């Protein structure tokens, strides 16, 4: 059952938001294999493997694969053990992505639990992220740089429960003054509920 949820996450990540698959339009096993081949996340750092399959890291199917965040810490299958995790895919030139960053930071501070983590995946180079974003402010979440991704709507968020099942996803973001409140109102109750279960 766990891997079935991970495979659906794969479909959500690969498909453009306007072509999101419904329960009536489930793909064949062959299509799932094709999607698997497409979702390879590439890191261009010497410290990590060249290509890592994020789905296999999350599910624990690949216990050897890892990624390195901007702090030099390792992200591997153990990073997802019995935690509620919010995954956020973004890039520097994406205005809604950047506008929502303080909201993600505030979410991490408000939840303040070792059983909750925000992991973000940026398509930008680590030195560029440090120069353009982190030189102005530090954040309480992990940033994995240099991630090559399929074209889709940004930002893209997935909320996983402790069994690594998707409990929420959102494509697109907010740029208004209320963007932080919208993000908190959406995720804070869901995260707290999952942490209590």
C-alpha cells in the first residue's frame, strides 16, 4: 500500500497540473514504469550521487541513494522515517515560490516538532541560492539545490504523513499580502492532526 501511494506521488509530480489524473483515468503499469524513468532528480554536486530517484528514496526502495542539502547534511530514506514531511519544489525566479518562503519558515517554527520537517527542492545552483536568498535571511527548513525537474506549475507542494502517504498537494502559489496566512491556514491544522495520529 505504501508504494502505491508513492507511485501516485510520481504521477502528480510528472503530470502538468491541468492534466492531473483522476481515479477514472488511472494509468497502466507500463505507464507507471515510464513515469518512473522520467522522475530522475539530478544533483550537480560532487558530494552526492549523479542521479537519484526521489520516489525510491522516499519509499525506502533505494537505501543507497542520497542527496546533500545546502548545509551539507544528507537526505536519504531514513530522513522520511515516521515523520510528517512537506515537500516544496521551487526556483528563484518564481515570485510565488519566494513570497511563500517566510510562510514555510513560520510553519516550521509554529509546529516546532522533531517529527515534522520541510524539505525544499530548488532547480537553482546552491551558490546562487545563498547569494540571492540566504544572504538576506536564513530559513528553518532544508534546501536541496540543483534539482532537475519536469516542467510543471511552481511552487509545487506535497504533504506526506508518517507512512509516506500523500495527504495533500498543491500546485501554484500566492503572491498577495495574505499568502503567508493562506499557507499557514492550509498546512498548520493538517500537520498538527497528522502529528497527533
